[in-house]
C-alpha cells in the first residue's frame, strides 16, 4: 500500500473536560480530563492508521508536553519521528458545557521554531524510507515559521516524487494557493473566502471558486469542507457535491483532519475521487459523534460509508 507521511509544525497535547456550565469567576467543577495527541498532521496520521492504512507522523517536540505527546503516540502504536526542539510543545483544551451542549475550544500558541529546527524537520522527511507517496502538511504555522517554508517543502516533495496535500489556514494557505504545485487542498468555507477575497456562502460562488483554483493551477484537486453539509470536490472538469449523513454531534474537534485522512487513504488505495470524498465525509461525521478530542472509530466510518452508498449519496 502507498505510504503516507504527515508533517505537523505546531502539534499539541489536547485536553478535554466537561462542566455543567461555563460561568465567569465561578469555580467550574470538571469531569476527569482526557488527553489526546493533537495537531493537524498527527490527527491525519492517526485516522489513516485507524482505517487500516500505513502512516508516519513527523513533528517538532520539546518540554513536558512534547514528552507526553511522544508517549501517547507510542501507546497508540503510531509510527512517528519527533524532531527535538528547544521550546515547549503546547497544550490546547476543550470544554464541553453539559447543560447546553455548547463547546468551547481554547487554542494556545506554540513555541517558536528556529531555522535549524525547521531544517531538521525537512531532513527527517527527506530521510524517510520507503519514500512516502503522499506528504500531508496540516495545521497552523507556529511563531518563527515564515510562509517561505512552503517553498522548501514543495521542493522536497518534488525531489522525492511525493504528492503534496495541504490543509492550512490564513496567510500560509493563501501563499500556498498562489504558488501551486499542490496535489490536494482542503479548505473550509472561511479559508476559501480568505483565498478568494470575497464570501463564498452560496453554491454558485463555491463552485466558481473551486473552478478558479483548478484553472490557475493552485491544486490538482480541491475539496471544500462544508461541515454538516458534507463537501464539494473539484478536479479538472469534474465537480461533485457529497452530502453528509445525519449524525448526532458531540464534538467538532478533529473532524476536518479525519475527513482529510480518510480521503488521502482512499486515494492511496486507488479509489476514484468521488468515492474517496465519500469516505472522507463519513470519517468526519464519525468524528463529530465522539466526545471531546476523540477521533473517529473504524466501525462507525464503515457503517456511514455503507449508509451513503445505500442512499445514493
């Protein structure tokens, strides 16, 4: 099976708790905390492994949470290559308000990365054997990482013959879209609007925006994540909407990463694009069914894929 590698420049240990209500100045009695390794590329690799694929995660790690992150990935049996750094890996946390069903997500900044630490990340990827068929860059850029890092990573993927998959936001995403050379890009609605410079809330504008990105060579495939509405995918002249199954929503944490992991794995397995995106939509839906920072379960993904097939979606 083709090998999938991921790069997470700003990983985190994700903590999730529940409390009856979030009230200012009160002491909030919380449930027992749950810790999960997090960060875009790490979540993608975890989902690939959960669904039976072969993935390896590369990420910078330092300090107590960096050590906890490494131990957690060992316990999950995920193949990973931590890159030692001088700073401390961050922690982020999610609070579920049990009386209302609302969720509060607190995303903390990560440590600054020095140029030599970034270079070690690239060197680690270049030294992977076997060479990955797909390289997924997912998550935020931490302090100290300029948008020019994308050029170095793109050059590396070309040297090793890997397909570059991108799930970024903000300035790094806009820059990546302007440079092109991407195999697959997965923006959200807000991220797509930031690239295009105008709202893309209606279906016609969404389709026009994806066609524009394909036409100007930003990516070979663009998958627009639409949350509960599923996804819109474009490749060449092909344009397809994939609705999402109706599922109970407990937490949105990691849903987009789960979608991307399942899509890349399905493409690596040789599935056609529409089927791959249906796998991704099913994985995203299976993740929102889980509490806190827990990701999808394989049996849920398989059941939802079968449901999409039965309903003709």
